[in-house]
C-alpha cells in the first residue's frame, strides 16, 4: 500500500476535526476524498503531509510510519501536496518557482556554493533543463519568465501543479485543484491528472466537483463531520444513501 | 551597468587613496566599507530569508571583542583574531538560529534584541573579561609578515583602505555565490512562502540557521576589521545606533538585492559626514527615523531597485526625444 | 526572610506599572497585529509630558499624570491616523519597520528637545519611607501602585462594560461582521492604538518620578512591555496584568540575589525563555495552529 491511515483523530480544544478515520491508497491509482464543507478533508491532508499532528492514529507510507514527521521530511519521501488556497512564490518568475520546487533534485550546499562553482554551474544547468520540461508538461511554456503574482488564476494553479511535480512526487496530494475554474479549465485539469497518473504517480485528491471526481477516480472516500462514511468505487459511493443524506442534510449541493 | 562604466568605477575605487587628499574623507570611505560588510550581512537575513535581526550589532560587537581580547590579552596574531572574529559570531548565529526554530517575524526580532541586550550587559558588567566601560585600548594593527620580507604594518589609512576594499569584494562574492545557487533559492523560498517551501522538501529551520550563521560571521568579520582599524574596543560597539544604521542602509538601499546594501552603506556614511558640519548626530538619527518611514511609504523596494525600474523608462524617454 | 518580603513587595509595586505597559502593548500587538516597537517612546513621551507640565507650567502633580495620558493618547491617535491607516493591508514586516522608524525619530526628537542629561521629577511625597512591620516602602511607590491598579481596573471596565469596549472586541474578533453591525472600523483602530499609547504614557508619567528621565528610557520600557506581552499571551488582558507582576518580582529578586547590574537582563531572559519553551505565553490556552 502506498498510503495507510489508521484511526486518525484530530481534536482542537472541544472540536473534533477528524474521528477514527482509516483508509488506504493503492499505488498507481487516483483516489478522491469528498465531503461537505468543513468535513475535515484538508485536516486529513494536513495530517498526512506533516502540517498537523494528529491527536491519535498513525499514517504509514509504503510501510514506514510517518506520523508527526515534519513536512519537508515527508516531502523527501515523495509525498507532495498542493494547497487549497493558491500557493506559489509570488515574487519569483514561473521558472524560478519551478526551480525552487526542484530543490530535492539538487545537492549543492553551503560549502559547494562557496567553493565548488563548477559543480554549482553544472547543477544549475541540469535543473534548468528539468524545470523547462515540467513547465512544458503543464502548458506554461509561454509564461516562463513572467512573475507568478502577475499570472491569471488558472495559470497560477497550473504553476502550483508544476512546482509540486518538480518535487518528483510518488504520491501527489491535490487539494481542490479545480476550484474556481471554468468548465473547460476543469477538463484540462482532469486530462493533466490523467497524464500524471500515466507517469506512475499515485494521486490523492480532494474535490467538490462531482463530475470531475467520478470521471477520473478509481476509488472515492467520503468524509462527513470528521468521520469516514463511505469508501468504494465511484458508482457505489454515488448510490450510498448515507452519502446522499450527508450532502442534502448539510445544505451543500453537489456541483454537477 | 555597461562595461566601460564598470571599469571606470573600479579604477576610481582602486586609486582612491591617491586622489582623496583629506585623510578624514579617506576615513569616511573606510567606514563606508566596513558598513558595507555589515549591510551585506544583514541583507542576507532581511533581504533573502525575510527575517529581521535587530541585534546585528551584537555580532559586530562580539567579533570586535573576540579579536580585541585575543590580540590584547593573549597577544595572538591579529589574523588569528580576525579568524576568531568570524568564527565566534558565526557560532552565536548558529545558536540564535537553532533557538529560533519556528519563530518568525516579530518573535524572531524580539529574540535577536534580547540576545543583543544580554551580550551588551555582559560587556559592561563582566569587568574581568572585557574591562567594562573602559574598553580595550591598544588593539594591534593588521600586519603582513611573509618570511624573508620585512613586516608590513597595515596601520595607515591608505593601507587599511585596500584591506577594506578587498573585504567588501570578498563578502559581495560570498553573497553572490550563495544567492546564485540552490541555497539562495531555498533562502528566498523562506521569505516568499515557507509553507509551500516545506511541501517541496525545503527545511526552513536548516536554511534559517545557515543564513544566521553566514550573516553573523560576516557581521563579526566587519567587527574584526573595525577593531583593527580603530585599535580600540568598548561596549559602544553594541550601541543600538549601529543596528539602526545597518537596517536603514539595507532597507533604503534595497533589500533582496546585492548592490542595494553597498549603495546604502556608502550613502549613509557619506551623507552624515556631509551633514556633520551643519548638524549634530542627534538630528542625523532623527532624520534616519523619518527617512526610514519615508522610504517604506514611497520607495518600499529601496533605491537600487527603484533606479533599475526607472532605467528603462528614462532610456525610452531619451531615445524618443 | 525580611529581605525576601521586601523584594516581593518592591516587585509587586513595580510590577503593576509593568502590567500597565504590557496591557497597552498587548492590545495593539495582539488585536491590531501591529508590532509596535515605538511603544516605549509613548512611555517616554508621557514621562516628559508630565515633567514639562510640572516644571514649565507648574501644574499640580496629580494633574500632570492625566495630562500625560492625554498627550500620549493624542500622539498615538495621530500616529495611527497618519502612518498606520494608509499601511493597513501591508505586510506585518513593513508596519514593523515603520514603527522602528517612529521609534528612532521620537527618541532623537526627545534627545534634541530635552538634552541627554537625566532629569529628576519633583514630587509632593515625603521621601521618608513608611515602615510596615518587616518591610518599608516609599510613599511615592505606593501612590504609583494605587494609580496603576486603578488604571488597569478602569481599562478592564472600559473593555468589558462599555459600548466602546464591545465595539473594540467585536472588531478584532470579526471585522466584517462588526462593520456590518455599524461599528466604525477606522475609529476603533485609532482609538485602540491611542488607548495603548495612553496607557504607556501613564506608565511613563508614573515611573518617571521613581527613576530618572532620560531620552532612551523607552528602549528598556519597550523590551519589558514585550516581555510582559509574551509572558501573558498576545491580546490577553489578564495575562498581561499577571505578567507585569511576574516581571516586576523576577527583576527585584534578580537584582537582589544575583546582581543589580544585570537587572534589566531579566526581561530579556524571560523573552528568550518563554519564546523557546512556550511561544504562546504562560497563560494562554492551547490554540489551534494553522
């Protein structure tokens, strides 16, 4: 199993954001985590990627327990996430953003930076080639030298994806990658996720758009009020009465 | 800058002692150089990782005292003293960085202020070690002693001018080398979006410590130079005015650029000297405060970036005219 | 044992003023998210304003203190209106740097205006200390303690019981809702900052006569205020009140049993210790992070 979460519980003061959540993610699949607003989806992401310590429970990545590890260590294992709110390095260009994402692919440290300029030059050249490859993969080639803060919303989200991909994820966690996008942009994202899966990267995503979710997922997990209420293939989950109740009951409506 | 301009500039800098007749002006240039080293060091933290150290005078002071104590009390070679002036503050920077851990923003500032305050109090109160407010007079000058050749004492202003020029160039190159590498990118990532940086594997604490160490070591180097130039070290090196001056040089010059701190250092050493005839240092400091606010309001990026941005616009206007 | 009691008493008396300093800053730092490094300068302003009233205008001592508060509050209001309001929305670092600029400018203005020579403030109190059993205390310090306590109580009542106080608390809990309910956000910000500055000025006017006046007295006051704020937790009124006492007592014990030269180091050490061990403050409740 690529990812195994067991009995995850997260409590803040009196509020339980997650209670006893357990699931697994199989390698090479696309798994989606859905649920009404406030169900705890981002909290689950935060726990898996080290941005939040769980009150109870464990997370295992390829058999190794990673609960409570710091985010950068988890990223070094190949678990890379994106964020719900658009997250880029605003003052840097698209290229510089992606080059920063390639951090783990480099080796140069303080000593080498000061004393081994030859090695630095070679590494920079190698990283720049790789950066261009990733930028082209997400389709931002034309905007290579533009500042990230000046990009359109859709392009910024694509940049976010590029930065995450640059970190060579084995498991990519996408937090609402399609939010705020037009219908055609969503199709592009779905296609991109498909191509990512073809590269052998396992994808775990949180999304609200049902059509997108049901279209690309191999497996769907449903959270409600911090508890896992459904876990199975898309068709079965869609028919599950408790899932329907959760969505209708909370007043949230599925974006069709 | 074009090649010709750059070459001319280098020529001017390299021959200054020949045509700067007034030794006081030469002194001003030397101080500008020492401050350039300090400003470059503060810029590493403030401009690149985005964290402000308001205790930077402490690293400067520790460097000065390190070399002062070793050369005066133990009579060691000034070059060893200078080395100590780099290593000891660097170690202090390591401690600060490690202590700071997840502290950022105002909390980091407070930590640095507290550190500086404690060090300052020690320098005044621990008489047996530091001589307290009386200070350490008689710090020997730097000396080049190659076997077979007579010792060349670098005690004249002209000689020390060249020491400082080399020192500034060295520090500039160190900063440049760091920035133009994966290390520099990691530092900037801390400033731009630390959470995102962590998600792609950048260890924020590690790089903050790295920046703190290099920054502190460089400031200590400036302190060592200062000690061997003025040949006297006292608790005055911990004066808050030094930190303030460094901050204003970096912010007004242009934080996050490499030329900015150097330009700021020259500007804010030469300017006060020009004003000195007319006004007292209190007015000068008052002006600094007002200037800091004004810069943050009107030219928040600093002078160098503003000039760079204005450059193309001016060029267009010239070619259109 | 008597010495200990004396130190504790001194610490308590001094600490009340530190609480005053800290409360002003915790409101500004905790509620407005403004890192006010100029807080100590309002303290200095209050001290010099009281001094000016006493020596230049021959105002009665008990009137000088409210005057100082007014002067501090007015300066604070101007500062907020002219500098902070236009910067609202900018990064917290920019605001911090601006307040550092204000710090430098104000201190050197004081230096230019009053000169660097320390001044002592004349008071109507007898210098003969009151002896209460094993301890003795100067009447002036008792007065300072009583007034500090009164001001702290007054501040608490203002925040907890008045409409203005409610408006302030509402604004800092949920700005948008407060605005929808008719609260003038702009005015609340100005008043809050002025309030903080006024409290700092009060502390300055009160402590000025106890120690001496000199232009850089604000530096230590700022640090101690931050120390109190960090001890008590950002934005925590009661925490700041308690934190001030803790700082006062710690300082007195440190000066008495360790060394008086390192007295001011206590504030620094507290900052370092709390930041490292429990960054949210000693009295803060565990909070959700992120």
